[in-house]
C-alpha cells in the first residue's frame, strides 16, 4: 500500500533553480507546494490565489487566471473527479517539460513513418513466435499531450470508483441534522473535493506522460483498441545513455507494444479481468471516518492545506480481509502473467534480429519490476502499487511452456482465465508445465451439443412432456 494514496501525496521536489520554478509554476510542472486545491503553482508563487494578489510580480493577466481557476473549482458540479481540471493540469505539466529540459513537440512526418515501419516489422517478427495474430489495426505516433488526451477515458474508469468512495465518506461524516443545515457548504466541499482529485491526478498523469513510451507501459490497455502507439520524444529520452542504436530501441519498444496489442485484442476477457481486479481491490479500501470527523470539525476554511496534511497521515487504508487479499493477489498475478508473456515472446522475436536485445530486455525488466513512473502514478491515483512483482518467474514459466507445448499449447492457455497459472504455479513452474489441463473449448462444445440435444427432445410432442414437464421432473427429484 502506498504511503500517499489517492493523490494526496507530496509533489516532486522544488527545482534547484528558483527562477525556473517561478517561470514554470508548480501546477504546470508538478513543482509547487503541497496544496490540495491546485493553487501551488499559480503565477506569482503564492500558496493560494489570494496570496498571489499581493505578489510584486502579479499582473492583471495572472490575476485573471487565478480567479478563473478559483471559479472553475467552486462551480464544478460533476462526478467525484473534476476531469476537465485534470486534463488541463496534465497538459500544463507536459508543456512545462521535464527536469532535464526535454520538451514536448508535435510528431513529425518522419517520426510517424518510423513508428509505422517499426510496428509493421515488429508484427512480422511476432508472427513467428506466437499463435495470436496481430492486434494492431493501426500504428500511431503520439506527442505527450496526445497521450494524455487518448488515455484519459481509461483513467476515468480506473480512478472514479475510488474517488467516489472517498467523496461519499467526506460528505457523510457530518450528523444528519448538520447536513440539512449545511447544504451549500457540502456542495462546496464536493466541488473542492473534485478539484482536489482533479489537480493531483492531472499532475500525476502529466508526469507520467513525460516518461511513458507507449500505450501499454503499465500492463493495462490505456489507449483505443487496435492502436499501437509509441511516443518518439520519450523513446529518444529512454534510449539516451544506453549506447544502443535508436533504431534498435524503437524496434524493441515496438515489439512490446505490438505484443500487448495482440494479447488484449485476442483475449476478450482479459481487459475486464484486470480492470475488475483493480475495482475489487478498490472496493476494499476503507476510510477512517473518526479521523475524518476530527479533521472536518477542526478545519479552518482559511487554511485548506490542513485537510491536505491530514490526508497524508494515512486516512485511507486497505481492509485486512480475505477478500481484499484475494483481490490483490489476483491483480498481481494477472499483471505478472501479462508482462511475463510479453517479455518471453518479445525476447524470442528480438534475439535473432537485434544485437542489443538482451541489454534492452534487462533495462525494461528493471524499469517495470522495480517500481518506475507507472507504479508511482498508480499508487498516487488509487492507493495501489501496480507492480508485476513476479515478472521474471512468469517469464520463465511461459518460456518453459513454449518448450514443452509449443506456441499453440502455450497461447491456448489464454482461452479461459481458469486455465492460467496461479500464484502457486509460479512457485512450481515445472509442475504446471507438465500438468494435464482441461480443454475448455472441448467442454464448451460438449455443453453446446448437450443443450441442442435437450432442446430437440423437449420439442417432440410425443414425449408427453414439454418445458413444464421438465420443470416438474426437476422439482420431483
């Protein structure tokens, strides 16, 4: 469990160059002071829009922007997260650039052509190492800002259930008689809560957009179905310092993106399985209402940062129940199996063609398994570390399955979730590899034939029994 769940964590450290920090603004670049309402990075460097009024560098344009943001926050009447604010802040964070000076830029025709060619070649190589056909209807090159726009709908699905729980808890800590009297105040609290979530989520997504290289970096399909997406500007940053030709880096990352696309396109239950595991875990999150009551009772409206400080003290924790543990185990195992399969098939496809395949594989393994930007962002958004902790174990198991059963036998396990290895199987891969497994396709065929036969029997009038007769027979048993 993250120490800073649900987007109430501390922002990145201030830049060493104070002037740069003032120019970029904490909100836009994720550099501002901890403030739950997103005013940390307003022009003028104030901690809130009113303090900004008295800054010597304040001009009418800055003042107008401050009041515009304040009005947006208080007038929000949507769901638990102000997603318009989240998108705006994510875009601002992207526009600010990274600490090393890397800036977002529109994709050029040359970069777009290079990505399309890399995905085309990657699919060609993958055809020889997996029985799953291509899942990439199109290949696209995205800027960081385009990544934010394209993935926002999926982030909504992931974050809204958790934010809803927290928002309901915040509104329910007051006694009923006080709630009736404080209707306008509760509406303002909901608006501020939506803005609080929107601000933190926007900052987190903006930071992540500066580092991801495709649409499947966190093991979930964040982009539109059938679109293999790569971010040329981030691929350039990723490859710097590796001493690997950029064409090889691009091809290796295209292999990973294309492999993910195959899996999510041709395993129809996988997306709902993963998202269901995330939601199942989120349902087990409880709010310490007694602590929240104390906070609300002592909250000074002129110091909203008090709420931020209280939220950072561990108000939201997972319930220690068998259901919660099972949900977490199910999610971690599913992520490990997805990433392990991708790792295994990409290595098989890349090794004969790319001299730097082993180095790139190890770099991606460490980045994925040791907790990179994806894990930190997910921990910030929903209080969950989205880390495939057993990536190497899963990769070895899939490689052993390839040797023992071939491509068809290995990939056939994705036909049904009950056919996949479990966490215990990762402890004993040899036992799983050589175990006999039920063929669910044959079972479905048998059940279908049985249903047809029974339907034919019940339609015969000479049998003396129709549907009602069957029901009577069943009830007599």
